C-alpha cells in the first residue's frame, strides 16, 4: 500500500534532478560559473547540495511508500532487489565506455554498446514479477563484478563506487531501519553514526600517513577506499573516491534525517502546523551543521557529519517552502515542468549519463583542421554553440541548458503518456 504522492516532494525531486543535469553537462569543464562548481575541498556550493538533496528526498519518500510498517522476508527481498537494481544501473555506467567486442571500433562498437545498454536498462527498469527481477539483478550484479575482477584489461580499473551505487546502498539500510525501529531508535542510530564517523576521521591515525586528518588522499576514508577498492576508484584520484566506503555511513544518516521529515509530513495535524515544525527542524539542523563545521569541516567528498546535517537542514527548509506554496496555499500552476522531472528520476540518472558517453564515441571530421577527427559532442559545442557567445562561460552554460531542454521534452512525452519507470 502506498500513501498518495506529495506534490511538493515530487517538485523538489524534479528541481534537484534538473539542477543535477545542468551541473553535470557543461559545454566545457574549463568554463563553469562558480555556483555550478563543486567546492575545491572544504565548503559547500549550490552544486554540492544536489546529491544530499536527492538522498534526503529519497528518505522523505520512504514513509509515503511504506505507510504501514511491516517487515518480513518478502519485504526484505523487495528492498534488496530495488537497492541492487539502483546499484547495478550506476555500476553499468562505469562499464559502458569499456565494452569491447572483437576488433570493432567507432560506430559499429557504439551500436553494440547501446544494444547492451538497452538490454540492461530493460532488465533493471522493466516491470517484472519480483522473482524475475531477483534473478535478473543478481545475474547482472554477478556479471559486472566478475568482469571487474576477472583480469580482463578493459575492465581491470573500472570504477566500482558511484552516485547511483551509493543511493542503492543508502536506500537499503535506510528502508530497513525505518521499518524495524521507532522514532527514538532512529534518532539514536543517526546520532551514533555521525559521532562515530567524526571520531574515526578525527582521532584514528591513518596507516602510512600518520595522524588523523581531513585532507585529500591522506585521511582515513581515502586510505580505506584504496585498501579495499584498489584499482577500482575514481579516475581523477585513483587513491580515494568521493562515493567511497566509509563516507557512505553519514550518507545513510542524511537519508534517515529525510525519513524524520517524511514522518512529520505524515502527522495527522493541520498542514500549517506541519510547515512550522519543519521550519524549526530545518533551522536547527543548519545551525548545528554550521557549529560542527568549526571542528569537522563541511565537505562533500568526505560527506562529513557537519555536511550531512547542514545539507539536510537546507533541504528541509527548501521542502518546507515548496510545501507551503503548493500543499498549503495550493499554488500549483507553475509546477508542471518540475513534475516531469520528478516522477522519472532513474531514467534521467541513467540515460543522461549514457548520452554524453555515446556522443563522445562518435568521431566526425574537424571542419577547421583537415584530416583531424573530433567527437560529436565537441563538434556540437565548439562549432554550433561557442560561436554564438563572446563569453565562454555563457557558451558552456548554454550547452548545459540546451541539454536540459532536450531532456525536458523527453520527460514531457513520457509524462504525457503516463510512462513512469521505477526500479
């Protein structure tokens, strides 16, 4: 049984996915407006809010998706299968550009990759019976892990962690915690997770590096990533991962903070009272996060405890504003665009990552330099968008916005025909 969808929550999700699409797809990574960049290390920009917002929203949605608390083997299986499907969607993204077949290259190889992609997407997003879903996800999960550790050169350094992988893991633990504990136990567990993570990062000496620290590559979380996932980490660092193992713990806390807010939204009291409670919670979390920042800096890559609390507070306040406008004041006419984006998040997450990879695999003639080939994405940007602007920052942003418009059209069509894809 599912509770009726909360429009403000769908709109908030849609806004978050739309912002994610814009910040992940600039025309050039060399030209990005500061608010659309991640913080260099410590700190928090608007872009650093996107990922925790989505995890918070996922947590908020859990009490709506599971209004009756009931936990048994069948429920556990559903949660496990959904979590693995999300995990496998993210893991496959890391495999896409590494798929090889005999000596194929160029467009023929891309066609093979796309055929495999659609087969995997159908298996992980298709509406099958739970038994079939279970078989399919375990086959895909096992196959991907086998390839990653098989010694095959194409896959020997494929990245294991990722955004969707973390979302899948967090969903698994947050859902079980919600179904098997009461509000007080949840508060105790979240508090324990955040304090233990702080203690580990701030007090435990790091093997090979010395004292505990919060710096790139030399902190405890980075050391653990390199120890357990050596060779399968984020390509930009190769020694640590922004979606690593230890930093997933406070991400679970972010989801559970979302669950708290979801339970407030389900309280049998007046909507205005709900909005007031959420406002107080949001302000409290922001203040607590800023205070904790003094000794445990707000940092997305480490998902520090201060970052988890601070971003959950901002997410609560944003949702409160939307809830007041949409569900209390009933001002809904402007919400349609964000609703398109909010009801089909996994389609965007997955295929918005595939499309740039596919465009980069198609080579075309450089119209300026003879006998030189460039990828199709660079051709579209350099020779169709850049000439329209004198400022490269605006050209880069225009490309990102154009990609968002492209996806808005696709999502509008899916929404119009009531095609909603769920894992």
